[in-house]
C-alpha cells in the first residue's frame, strides 16, 4: 500500500453549520475529513494532520510555508505523496507558491470542495478520494504540485478558479487538465516536457505587491497613490495581450524609473502576453522597450506570487525580468 499524508488547511471542504440553512464556518479537522471517507484506506495508508482551519482568503504565506514543512516532513517519513485540503478561493495561488518551492519528486496535491458537507451532493469526499488516488500513483511523480477537483488533475501553473460556485470551477484555460480520474484510477493524457527549477523559500510576512486591473478609459489616476505606498513591485492586469492606455503607461514608466518593477499580465485570464505584434504607445512592444516586465502565460495573481518569491530571493532589474519571462513561458 502506498503511504499518503493528508494535511488540512480549512476551506469549504472542512466547513459545516448547526442547521442546513445556517451559513457554514470552518469546523472539521484532517481526522474528520479522512474518517468520513473510509474507502481511502482501499487506496493508501493514510496519516493526517490539521495544519490550520480557515477560509482561504485568510491564508497567508506563513501558512503555506507551514504546509510546505509538513509535506517535506511527510516525504522524509516515507510518504509516497502528500495531499493538502484548502479553500478553493485562493487555492490556485497557494498551489502555485508551493509549486515554485517544491523540489521533491513525490506528488504534492491540493484539493478542496465547492459544496460543504451539509449541502445536497457535497463534493469534498469525492475530491479527497481523487486527490489521494493522484498522490498515491507513481505516474504523478515529478510533476510538481497538482490541483485535483471534479475528477480532473491540473498543473499548479496552469489552473485557475473560473466560476464562483460551480463544482467544475477549476480549469486550465490555456491548456486543459493533464489527467482525469475515472473509477478511482488516474489516466494521464498529457505531461509537461519540463519543469522550472525550484526557487528558495520566500520571506515570511506580507507580500506588499498590489494588483491593479486597468479598466476601460484608464487615465492612470491610481498610479501615484499606489506607488506612494512603496510596494516591492506593481502587477497590472492589462487588457488584451498586455495593452495599456497611453496615459497609464506613461505614468507607470515614471514608477519604473523610480525603481519599482511593473509587471504586466493579461486580464483576459488565458493566453500569453505578446512581445512584438503591436507597436503603439502602451502596447506590449512599447512596454518592453520602456522597462516593463510581461508575465507570459501567468495571470496577474500568479505573477504576484512569482514576483514575491523572486524579489525575496534577491532578484531585481534584468535578472528579475529574465526569471519572470522564463517561469511565465
Ligand atoms: N470561501 C471558501 C474558501 O476558500 C470557499 C471554498 O473553499 O470553496 O475557503
């Protein structure tokens, strides 16, 4: 039997209420989640631990580093794979942060639930089963961090929560899943040809890298007030393939001249930022000529996590740009 360790961090999968009509709150620990699905023991020997029990908008870098340490200790104690249960709201960011630092070949799998255990047709038990199947399978090795919900297996780098309440919310918009779970078996259809090398653990504490979405008729009136907070970088979720209004682009250029990196992603949620197709002021090629960094395939949310890890590791200037381009490719 493979050994799978399950660490719980909270989220809907662990939420409940006293009556079926009251709003749910974090309640269940790792033991409760595992013992509610005795069929898991037909797949693997399971050990479990509650690491934290909160809704995922309140998860911070320190919690993810605690989960990372739990997973490392699990592997050192003989785990073939590790599952973390997590709220779905920020799961894609936690998974990506872990993926950037996870240097083991054993699979680290995140899962959660969209429907709490007290609703009709809750999805937590099935998702936990699929996650354990994924973590226990040798074919999941060396893929880094995986996200498993709704019988689909996604890479941490490509996955996003795409719907506020549906069970099919986790998708990899530019790519699709790498595997599907059918009858408690994993079926891989695609695997990445390589993986970016792992990065040093980031600093504890706040991230201090704001994300701003550039809207229609953006005059860049937000630029000065954001820059005055002295962020470590600014992420702009821009229209199309990394396109800003001339006004916003020119204001942001001054921010870059003052030493704050500006990283531009596409607000469309899928596809890559372009590099050399459009040439007007504020277009992607203009931004590149004026010192901006483009995030490639990474959404603004993921570019922020990557920037935090890289800046914590001492990257700046051209080296920061090079790394973001490499990890965003
Ligand atoms: N608000 C919950 C959370 O992210 C939603 C969920 O888990 O689905 O913790």
